[in-house]
């Protein structure tokens, strides 16, 4: 297991790609991808790296902005993503600040998903992710 790390600047395009694949392959429009946000501020780079390699699947995508991490989990509903989040909690022996959004339940495109994620994290986690709006919509 490992996950594939992408540049932060590619986050929006990564979401668009996964939505496109989901739309093409999943006619039922079930929750076919979930974005998991995790705040890893309390952990070292080595701890984070070890956790990512031991918890994530090869098909999972990773994007980070400093110690804010975003995981694009294809063919994973919120229940499955919550399981991943719980694995991080267990690995770090601490409940981490997090939030989950799923396509299409929480947004029909990258703009809606990022907007929903940003507003919910600000409200629920008391964390400002306004830098997400700076990502180019290509």
C-alpha cells in the first residue's frame, strides 16, 4: 500500500479526473469518490510518510498544502473513508481533525466539492482552507 502523491497545484485537476472516471464507469451515481481532509499539524514529516505508506491503497491520491492533507479515495463512500480516517487516528493514537466530502452527494463538480469542503471544514473544524479557492479551474 502507498497512495500516489500529487502536487498541490494539481488538486482541482485530480478531482476532475476522478469525477470523469466515476461518471463514465458508475451509471448509478453512487458515492463513487470521497475526499478526506486531515490536519496533520501535530506530526512530523517522517510520521506522516510512514502513516501514508501503511494505510493508503495504491489507487488513492494524496495532495498536501503544508500539513493539510487531502486524500482522493476512488470508489469509496463516506463509510469507507471514515474507516481510513479511523486508521489514521489509530496510527497516531490521537483523534485527528478531519472532514469527508463525496461525489456526487456533496457536489456535482470540482468547484462544488471544493467549496463544500472549505465551508464545512471552516464551520466544523474551525480551520480556514480559503487557499483552496486559489486553485485554477482549467
